[in-house]
């Protein structure tokens, strides 16, 4: 019997969505963190539109909470 797995649909977050999750870094700081591998990299939907995967942002927040001890 084949076991079915329910996959959660991908959700993209805008800058405003990041702010609603408590991440209010300026764009320059986000770019630095992304470059250093300390923050999830954005997806470019068009040359002027970027978004982040919600699952990666949630993982980032969970790591921050875990790191505080």
C-alpha cells in the first residue's frame, strides 16, 4: 500500500509580511545577512519584486529563539 504524504503548499512572504513576523531589518541589512548565509535568501519574482519562503523564515525565527538559550 502506498503511503500518501500531505505536503504543505509554499507560501511567499513580502517585506511587509516579514515585518508582521517581527523582522524589520532594512533592505541593506537583509542583503548583508543573506550574503553571509545568516538569513534565508530571497526569491526574485521579477527584477523589482522579491519574496521569501515562509518555511525558511519560520526556521530562521526558531533558530534565533533556540540560540538565546
